[in-house]
């Protein structure tokens, strides 16, 4: 047996890992920066050709000199691409965090109020979803929209370049907002409302399904063998959760990348007004037969990088931010002082407030505070965000949390994990699994080619150690008071101010005049 490749199309980095099931470890990692462009404020997009080149280079480097047996893709979920009848891109790939389609949210919600949308798709509308980007594209580029023959999400497009097959998995299909979670197929009602036809979207299948074989052209571009079996991967947070062991209820994975997601495994589809109001997404897992409940915030690792770069004066994106230096200063600032605290809403609130107009704010700063105090406050605030969401997820589902496992790039910040343990008053487990999203895709490739009979067997092949962070009782009691008295009231205290700022910035319509 050779190696299994997992390709992860991440927000900031494209990565490929080679996983050797014989030893249960990742034996090689290759990475390239995700080639993002910012043509104007609040716009972020990817050139399809440049992104494909980065992916192909990672695959070539990860596989060099190794016998490759299979491949699958993990990816950011809401990035879609309009293609003509010859599969030529009609527009760049618009990033999930791009803000250009904010006005289309109101247009869609007029047809599908949050509770109706959630009952079908398991999610509440926001500007990131694929259908909202399609509505923006149709409105702003009507002639190009008329030529659109296919709408493919990012991993589906890369899979098509690799194999010529046009197919997607349930989890990626879910991130278009057009997928029926009960039927596990495209919703005709939602497609009709969007002005799309069934044949313009790819067929769907469960992650781990064999999708096709590598073409001769793709083999030449990637250095991989022609005919290589390729399987369906899935949404990056869910692939990471799978690799971390989230294949049954009771396990929650905290996936901390550029964005952060709390992923709870559920035995079935949960919906209702309470889920929609909190913007808790419930959609099909990459593990057949299960769903996930996902709480999310758009900027977590991204906020940490923003803070470290600004506090250290490291503005050059080519330079690695000095995380270790700043983390040590934050560690030294620990104590029971009410220091600076943040509302960590750099790109809207995420769940459970579901307020896209909320903004980041810092309170409590004094002249004696240093940069370590500011960063510690951000760590604490992200931990408070986790506590609030996890508490509401448990209350709505009745599902206990038996294990909390962390993954993602920001999990290297050990102080952040210790503070999460203190704030949640729970053990926090950090498995030594490099690039867990790409690794999860590699495991799905093994299922697709028949090397693993099922997800349980795939996970049993992994060999790794874990570090466990245990709550400090004294700090846990202190953080309980700080959470209840300061963090919880903070959003409501600033809501009107942030909405006024959004109105002045032209991001939202002014309130209707009061009746006279």
C-alpha cells in the first residue's frame, strides 16, 4: 500500500498531505499561499487559474517519489464559480468572507424567512453562501449570467480539472444554501427561487464516494499517475472534525482556522425557529448517516493574526507574525485583573447573534496595559464566544459534550487552549494531527478506493498522541464572573452603535421614519 493524498483548499493556505496508512502518520506536507485578490474594499476573490496552479504544485510536491493510491479534497465551503458550456470561468471565485453581496441577503429573505430557509437547508442566509453570490453575479453581470451552464463550488471545480467528473458531496452542496437536508438532494423550491435549473448544479453523493479517475492532462500538470482514483471529500471544518474523531454524538470539535467552527455530531437533522434565530447550521456530515450542528464566527485565527501583526508592527504579509513572542507576553499577564476585553466581531457576529452588522470592539483598556494584556483579552473573548455557543447548542439539542477536541492552525496557541479549558470548565484535547482537514480528506480517499471499509476503520489507522488541557479551578471561577457580568451584556450594549456605523458606512438601509 502506498500513500493517500488529501488536498485542502484553505482560506489562507492551499495544502496537500501524504498519509501513509501503514504507519498511521502524515509523511509529507506541501503548502502554498492561497492567491487572493482584493480589487476594492470588502471584496476578496481568487483567480481560478492561479488557485489551480497552487493546488497542482502542492500535489506534485507532496507526492514526489511516493506511490499514490488515492486522492480527495477538503475545501472552504461557500466559494462558487459560474462556468460556460465549455467549463470556462465567467468570473473569479468570490471568497466566502467577501461582502459584495450583502444587499442580496434581503432579497432572498423576502422569499424565505429564516425559519423557512432553515427548515429546508438547515442554515440561515448570510452573504457568504453560494446562492447569494449567484444572485449578485446575475444582477451585476446579466449577459455573462445568461451564458452560465454550470455553477460549481470550489472543490467541485478542482475535482473536475482533475478527473473530468462533475459531482459534489452533501456537505459542500449544503454551503450553496440550495440543498434539501431531508431529501439529501437539491431543493427544487430553492432552485426555482434562485432562477437556476437542476442540471446547472452537479449530482450529489456522500463524502468518500469514488468520483472518478485522474485524467492524462491532470496527471501531466500534477505529477500524479494517470487513472489515480479520486473520491469526494467535503467541507474543511467537517473533514477536520472527522480526522479528530467526530463520528458519533457526544463529540464536539473546535476547528480554529481563519474562521472558527464548533462542530457537534448529531444523529439526525435538527431544525426550528430557535436554530434559525441563532444561525446554527445543521447539515449532512462527511460521515454517512450523521449530521452536524455548526456554530461559527467568521474571524478567529484571522483576528489573532490581525492582532499579533498590529501589536508587533509586523505588517509585511510575507513575514511570519511573532506568535510565540506575543503569546509569552499574554501568558505573563494572566491574573484576576479586569483587563481589556473584546467583542470579537471583525466580520459580523456569527452565531448566536446572527448580526452581520456587528463589529469588533475593545473595552476596558487603561494606560498601564501592554500588548500582552490586549492579546490575552482577545484569547479570553474567543473562549467566551465558545462558551456561549456551546451552552446554547447543548440546550437546544439535549446532546451532552463528552469530548471537546481542537484542530486547525490557531490550535498551536497553547495559552488559547488553556483559557478555553478554564472558561468552559472542560478538558480540551489537542491531538497531534498535522493539517487535520487535509488528513480527513485523505482518509475519505481511503474509503473511496475501498482501502477502509468505513469511517471507524479509517480512524483506527491513525497513530498519534494528544495533549489535554485541564481547567484551573481558581481561574474557572473568575472567568465565570467575568463572562456573566461583562462579556454576555457586551453585544447588546454596543448593538445600536454598530448598526449606526453600518448605516453611515452604507452597509444597511436607514431605519424607517416613525409614524407621526
